[in-house]
C-alpha cells in the first residue's frame, strides 16, 4: 500500500507540471506515454516492438497524434492524412497481408490486436491532448470522475458487493460497486460544480454535471473491463512494471482511454 501511494505521489508530481504548462511540453509528454503504452500493448500480445508489424501499428498511432506535433506550416499536409480513414484501412490491410504471407509468424488475434491497439491508443491519447486545449480544469474534471469512480466502486464493492458485474472478465468487480462508483463520482463532481462560478443557473449546471458524470463513469468502467479482459486473455496480471504497485501505464490509463473520446463526443453535440 505504501509503495502504491508513493508511486501515485511521484506520478502526480511529474504529471501536474506538464498539465499546468500545457502546449508543446504537454504534447511531447503525451507522445512519450503513448509510445510506452504501445510498447506495453504489443508486449501483452507477445509481438516484438522492433518488427515491421509493430512499426506499422506505431505509424498509425503517431499519425493520429501528428496534428498536434508538427509545425503549423505542415498542417495542410498532415491534417488530410491524419483524418483519412483510407490511411488506417491501408495500414490494417498491410498487417493482414503480412499475416497471410507468413501465418506461422503471428496468430490472427495478434494481427487484429495491432490494428485495434494503434487506433485505440492513438485516439485515446489524441483526445488527452485536445482535452488539455480546453484548459487544465477539463483534465482535472475527468480525472476526478475516473478516480472517484474507481475509489468508490472499490470501497462500496468491498463492503456491499454481492452480485458479480462481469465474472468472466473480472472476478472482483460487482454491480453494487459499479453503482456506488457512479454515485460517488456524481457527489464529488457536484460539490466541485457548487464551488465554481458558473454562467448558468445552478440547477441546470448540476443536471448537466450529473448527466456528464454518469455517462463518463460508465465509460470509465467499460474501459477498465476492456483492459481486464485483454489481460485475462493474455494471461497476465499487469500490463507492465513501470509504476510500482500499479503495474504499467495501461493499467493507469485504461479508463481514461475510453472516457476521453466519449467526453469529446458528448461536447461535440452539447455545444
């Protein structure tokens, strides 16, 4: 427990300055953690990082981040590439061709995992950068939802959990814990809403916050279950050992990688 707490403190001490500064330093920091996460991903499926197949997956991931990495003068070239579904289709097709040419090298699930992993991680971390562009408070709000959801789900599930949520994926998670996590997240973010100066009626702000929090908390739990299922399929407990007491970066960002795209999907229509 002490190791886990110390790791959390050190991780926050590294993350928060980048979050506060924003801009290029934050983007480069996200680039670093996205590459490490991709390494953890391919290692889960026993695919060498330094291979042609992993290289194709990494290129797909980097293209998704490219609009935030290149100079503005190159955006007219990069943006059409990064937003072209054909490019990702071709990348996935190349992975399938490599598998067909040498089916003994990797299994079919391994090839599928590369294409899916590159898109999943790429979009997740891309929206982390784009969320910071809305201001540091947007990231803090999402972190608050994710980690209060996790904490309350653990505490409520441990005390009152009786009915398994997804026993084939995670034996420890319960329906009571999931509901408790959502309620806890709603309470904490509602307190934050009450503390902030708002440009809309309080009842409207609280209702909007409740809707946002419920949807994002559910997305966070699904993201957690997704990685739990992948780790169970791969026969491992953690995605890595970078964070003592926690595992790898994927173990810490599993919920965020799904919450962030959902958050942007919501605000795209909310506005």
